[in-house]
């Protein structure tokens, strides 16, 4: 079940939410340092991270699931957010260069069709960054944050899902090694947690952060053509299945 948009916005307004945004944003900026002139789309509740690119991207759009609700974004200027059905995005094919999927996959009832729709609107060679809770992390076991709701994923599950939806992972990372508690000492040392965890590839990170590229061609399933032997055909004056009276009349007419 999707979280309410008010709860999501409230979480990112807390010190713990601000810390989570900061730690995940490091990965996003590392991979997408320059998005100048590109069209960007967020699916789920991606606005805290879309803010990183709004000043340089050609355009940024925020699509929020109907079951979650929508808030106006950005805070000033024309609104770029919309309430949508995530498996039927209101965009033509191949029109988006970068897609950011956050707080969407884990709560979606149809994760495969969701990613297929992202694939559809991405340009050839377009890229997606997917952020979702990790099954092995503490964040997915506590429902005090948005990362504790929905279906968390393992790396192998994400890899299989992206394979089926024609995405090729190019970068893998984990984030949120710091425990999800509102304690000042933990939040002050969050960067240290993150640096040590990433450097040593420690288990227990709260979120997967995956960059994937769109495969350009959909594989066509090979179909086996079976040749059926035609029955031998012989000319007949009387159709098969005719009654005896019909045969008699046919003979008289002949």
C-alpha cells in the first residue's frame, strides 16, 4: 500500500529525512553530475531529489501515483507535478532522457508494468536511477520511515526485475547505513557511517540505489511453426455426411 503524500513530505521535513536525502543525493550527483539540457522525470515521491537537477535540466516533471496523492511542486512558479496512473504515464514514447524512481517500486501493485512504462517514455540510451528499500537493511524493518513500507528488494530480485523489463544495470550502490533513529549523535555521524559502510561493502544498508540504461531493442520470441499434413482430398459428387435420401436425389439428378 502506498504512503500518503503528506506523510512523505513530513518525513523529509525532519532531521532524519534530511539526512536520508543528503546520503542518497550523493550517489545521484556522482552519477548524474551534469544534466544540462536533458528532460527529467520523477516517479513516486521524487521531488526532494528532483530539486537537485531543476536548475540545470531542460525540464523536470514529477509524477505521483494516484493512490499516494500529489502535492504542488516546485513551491514557486508553474507547477510541474501531476497525479497519474504509474502504468499509463501521460507522455509519448521516447521523450525523457533521465528517470528517477523513488518511493514507487516497493509500494506498487504492478512493479513490472511500472518499469515497462518508464522504459517506454525513455529515449534510446536513456537512463533511470531506482531507489528502493533493501531487504537486508534495518530501515525496511521499522515502519517509522517511508523505507519501512511496501515490499523491500534484494539485489538479485532487482536484477531479475530489470532484466524482464529490459533495463541493463550499469551502477550499483547502497545507501543509508546509519540506523533510522532520531538521535543527534547518530545523525551527526551519518557521513562516517556511510563512508565506512560503502568503502567496506558492509551488509545492512537501508536502500539500493541502481542506475540502469534502456535496452534499445526488445527481443522477439522465436516461434515454432508447425506444419500440419493436409488430408488427402478426393473428388466426390456427394458431400460428406449427406443422408441416404440426399444421395438418392443426387443420383436421380445425375
